């Protein structure tokens, strides 16, 4: 049974960076394609980017290109999402999500979410 | 980019009602569509994948249909625990995208 456990809430000032972690258990990270989704308060879900196993590359949504970096530490089975040049509009809950290989890429496994607040 | 139009954005219904939520794509995505349920303060949960396959453990009152550009989520007999927000998502091509969401509220 795959589980994703994310790091705790963060408060950052505008212009700073934040790095959110997502620890995998039950599988190894190399067996999964990790994605990141965010949700601003009262708003919908927004896909930020994720790993494309066909190309072996991480794909980022155009909106976040140049500001987001998604990395993996396979020695600890931990995925990371770093967002830089933060602004108030980046205040959101950030989720890592993946599929357990039984749902044809649909996200059946989600982390609990990490609240990131950007405020001066 | 594949644009998605999910409707309605708000649906008022009563327990026992049959409800339908629509998701329309700007271009064909075969059956690469998922439906999620989200309750306040919780992560989304997968209900349907591949447009019509019920995720393990999800009640059979949920069903999905469609292919190409038009998709539907149906709840055949609304239960109290079904009042939540529902999202469609396409994973046919990058960037993957979500619909705007449909909040199902008590009438």
C-alpha cells in the first residue's frame, strides 16, 4: 500500500522560496511517477507538473516554468517541489500525487497536503 | 493545451436524487479521464478512471461515461456523504488539466 507523507505547513515572505517534501512508503520512488497539484483557498485543483515516464523527464505547467523545480532523492524515497519568487497568489495547499500502477495514470494516491502561506 | 469545461459549477440536490455532472474537452482525449471527490480540508479521492472504470472501494452508485470530448459523472441515488466537490481531470496529454469543479450541496 503506497502512502505519501508531506512536510508541514510553511509561512514565507514574498520573493522567498519554499521546498515541500513528499516521503513515499510502500513502494520505491523509482516505481512511481510523482506529480504536484496545488489548490488556492476556495479554488479548484491546478496541476503544476510531474514525471513523464515515456520521456524520462519532468514536465512543468507553462504557468510555473522557470519558478518550479521538482526533484527526487531515491536514497530516501522522497520527492521535492521547490517554488521560488513567491507571491501572495502562491498561497495554497500543495499536494503530491501519484498512481499505484492500477489506475492507468489517474491519481489514486495523494499526500495529505502542505499549506504554504505567502505573506509579508 | 486541452481546455476543459465542467458544468454545472453548483448543483443543489436532495438525498436520493440522481445527479449528473458534465465535462467537455476542447479536443479528443480518448478515455483518459478521471473523476475525483473532494471534501473540505481533505485531499481529493479518485472515483472513476479511464472514463468509466470504478475505483476499488467506491460505491456502485457512482458511474462514469463518455469518450472523446464529452464525459459524464452520474450519482444514481445521492447519499448524505456525497455532498462534496467533484473534479474531472484529463491525463491524455501534458499539461494535464482539471475541470473547474462542481459543488454538490444540499437543496
